[in-house]
């Protein structure tokens, strides 16, 4: 998997189609770092983002900033009649 991913990423960078690589759905620890090192060894530095780590960091920053979802778009549910 790493070989094919590295070849695809390198080709996108060489064709000037990408200046950052964002991995899709990978929970494998260390893949992003390994790919980033491999690409840097073979050419210019290109950041590689692990979506799992990025999502966790984004969530942490939202909590620290006290940001919560807008209620303008996501309205609370309407009250419902409860039957006992």
C-alpha cells in the first residue's frame, strides 16, 4: 500500500497537481509520517495529512475556543407529544 501511495503522491506533485497530500480514511499509525519522509527523501518537502489526526485536532481546537455548531442551520428538534 505504501509503495502505490508514494508513487501516486509523487506523480501528483511532479505534475504540479498537488502541494499537499491528504490521505483518505487511514487509521494506520505512522503511514502519514512515513510517506512524508519518503517523499522528502526523493524530492521537495510535501506535507502529508492524516485525516484522523486532523479531525481530532480540529475538534480539540473547537472545544478550546468554545465554538459550537450554529443553530441557524441546525435547528433544535420540534417538541414532541409524549405518550405515557
